[in-house]
């Protein structure tokens, strides 16, 4: 007979906060903070460097690179493929939501 050790649902850690401390030994980047969709939106808006309301591929590349992506240019291209609905090569305000959703799925975090 094999006993089922997961039989009871009581989690002994549920009454005390058992904070997972992973930060110090996880690479050299330290703790990361996940960005919310709203923060991502503000982030991308910040990288609309010429303030024309559109994020070009160059601006997206910079934004993704600063998010810690080693492949900012590649990410920018992928983001455009996902979010550039009218295929004009940049993200306008209407397409921003989809861009944010795409970026959020990649789980970007500030180092
Ligand atoms: Ca722009
Ligand atoms: Ca577009």
C-alpha cells in the first residue's frame, strides 16, 4: 500500500507568514519586482521619446531593453507582430492595450 501524503489539505504555513527568501542567491540580479499592467503602460509611454503618441520599433526596442530583455530588438519585433493591428510598424494608443497585455505575459520585472 502506498500512502497518500497529500491527503489532508491543511497547510501548516497558512497561519504564519512564511516568506520565501530567494533573492540573495539567485544570480546577481537580486530581488525583482513584477510590473503591473498599469506600470507597463506607463513604462511604454515613457519610451515614446518624441511624444507623438506612437511607439516605433526603435522606441520599443529601447523600452524592452531597459526592461532587462537581452533581445530588445527581437522583443520589439514580436510585440509589433502581436499588437500592431493596422500593420503600420508602430504602436498607437489604440494598440497600446494589446502591447501591455503581451508584455505582461512575458512577466517583465524591474531588476
Ligand atoms: Ca514615438
Ligand atoms: Ca499600428
